[in-house]
C-alpha cells in the first residue's frame, strides 16, 4: 500500500445548510425518549427557580417591616425561613444536577449507538471518500458538544427563562416605572446578541473543522507509521501535522478573541441598568416615593435579572458550536446506505 497525501478538512469544508430548528429538534428527541426523567428534571428546575426568587423579597420585608418596627421575634422567624429556603435549594439543585448527568450519559449512549449502527451499514465507497479520524471525531468530540448543550445547556436556559419571567413580574409588582427604566437596556442587548451570534457561528464552525482535521491526520499517521518510517518520511509527516495543528490553534485563538470581548460588552449593559436604577431609585427614596426596603429588594432582583441574561448569552454561543457539531453528526447518520 503506497503512501497517499490527503487534503484534511476538505470534506468538512461546507457552510451549514440545515435550518437551526431542524437540528435542534433532532437533538432534543434524544432527551424526550426518557420522558419520566425529563419530567422530573423540569419539575426540579421549576421548584428551584421559585425558591431562589424568595430571598430578595425576604430582605425587603425584613428592612421595611421587622427592622423598622424593631420586631426581633418576626426577624427571628424570617431568619428561620432563610435557612429553610436554602435547604430546599440544596435538595432541588442536587436532584437537578443528578438528572442532568444521567440524561447526558444516556444521550451519549443512544446517539453513539445510532451512529455506530449506521456506520456498519454504509458502503465501502463512503469510507474511501472520508478520513477515518474525521469520522471518529464526529462520534466523540461532536457528540460531546451536543450532549453538553442538550443536557446542562437546555436545563440552564429553562431555569434562566423562568427566572427572568419571575423577576420581571416581581419587579413590576414592586414598582412598575422603575422596572421600565431597567428594561430600557434590553433592546440594545438583543441587537448586540444577534449581531455577535452571527460572528460566533462562523468561528465555531471553523474550530470543529480544524479539530476534525487534526484527528484525521493523527489517525492516518499512527496507523501508517510503519510505512512512514520505511520511506523515511517522518520529517515531511511532522511538517504536515504541524500545519494542521497550527490551523487548529489559530481557529481556537480566533474563537477566543471573539468570546473575550463578549462578556465585557454584556457587563457594560449590566452596569448601565444598575446606574439607572440606583439614580432614579435613590432619588425616589429621598423624596419618599418608595421605601429603602423596596429599593434594596429591587437592586437585589436587578442583580439577579442580568445573571440569566448573561447565561442566555453564553448559551447562544454554545448553541452555535453544538449546531455545527450536530450537522456533522447527522450528516453521517443521514448518509444513504
């Protein structure tokens, strides 16, 4: 068998063509197979979210009611309530994390088995046109990306959405005009996230392609090491691998550059929201329009309000990486036998 040169990443060098919702639906189907565990996970997420919304209101109640009226008994009972809230938080989050890990392991098992069964039915012509390392990369690295998104990622986004809805409702109930001032920064954040997400999709697709090329070159070199040594091609092979490995490094550096500017930008919007609330809310307290407890509780909810928005921003980035991985995996599973 003569040594042959291959152009790595050539097969994977394509623009994503499958709609995002189609890919996302197919990934979700692997979780919905486990209906009982999925239902329990949703219930644990809902319970944990509701419980986590209580402390800021309890702070406000303590300041405006018990501390203001010097009610030590009421403050003591409220303290016991805090302990109960955090104990319940521990229980619900423990159940939530256990189910996430279980569902993730099950998803990996099912997806890899489906892919392996399909690979066994594909023709020899398919393998003649593909690098083995690239195929292996899809069954390992890409499946890992999908699992990370569909388990912990989806669970986090559900909790974040519920938290946002709950906080918005509570903030509107506490003071509607101060809430509207806070929400004024959201449209700017949405526009930024949309534009940034388009760039993120491009760089993450490139990282998936380059790591597949590294895996393919590594596999070919190891499996053909006897031939490489027989023809004294170690130096040439090492140079080829260096170029492929460097391309992977450059793709990851570029992705890092895109991501490194992301969180600071989101933090700027968070700071603007805090400034607006502190300015207008503080003025309202000084004029007697609202109490100190309401402002304190409002600021506490405001801090929590931007947490899920930041998490959702991070989730959007993981979605782009997982969708690129999913298209690579389903590209093989949809290949005609």
